[in-house]
C-alpha cells in the first residue's frame, strides 16, 4: 500500500505526499460536557476509527468543550 518514513512523507508506487488535516469539533454552545470519562471514551473511539479507516492521528487533545485532532 504505502510507507511512511521518518521524514513524514508517504511513499507509494509513483507518488510522494504529505497531507495533514487539523480538525476541531466544538460542543453545542461550547458547553463543557466532554469530562468525567466521556473524554477517554472519545479518544478510544477516535483511535479505533483511525485503525479502521487507516489514517494516523498525529496529535489529539480533548478539552471539556472541544476536540483538536491532527490527522495524516
């Protein structure tokens, strides 16, 4: 399929690329609901989605009112 070297580039047959997205999800009205175990469950769900759909999570931060995600 493809390989990722230590320089952060993805190499395949006939192509080289580095594509990253910074995603931010905010709760409705910025209410602080992502706490008391819900934050851990969100992290686990996002990590399982990354494995299922074959993308890498480079950075993830779950705050009480929003989630930051950097994916490759």
